[in-house]
């Protein structure tokens, strides 16, 4: 539901309502914290309350990354942000993924 001072109307979101446009990393390994900024100025630290998920693209099978922002709303990671995220990926039990806020987020199986 989109509410403006003048009107109230429903809109349909095809993918994600937000876009993560910036990522910063602090620390390393299991102690790492990944902070994301959205196109509307929200700052979110990935972790147990703000999970990262990777959904396979229907055509290519490539993972599409999303970050939970708030109240069931996600941000899709901009391509440059996704590339920055991949630079922090590590291997764990045959999976490639990233640590943030004490949680491990699997991107997929190791190639």
C-alpha cells in the first residue's frame, strides 16, 4: 500500500521495493559485519534479523541476491554491490557464502 498526503492506493512490486546501492564491511570471518545502504537511505546490517538470500534466476540459474530490510520488505543488491559481496565470500562445508553478524549466508555450492 502506497500512502501519500493526497491519496492512498495499492501498487504491485514485481521484484523488490528497495535496491541496496552500497555495502561496507567491518572485520573478517565469523566476526564480519556487512552493512548495506538502500536507495531510500535505510542502513541495514546483515545478520539473523536481516538475512541475505540468493534466489536462482529462472533463465540462467545465477543467484540473485536479496537483503531483508524490514516488515517483509527486501532490497535487491545492485550489481556492483553484489560484486563487492562476492569478494567477501568464503568456503564452508562445501558451500560458498558470506558471514555477517554471526550468521553464515550460503550463496550456493562450491564450483
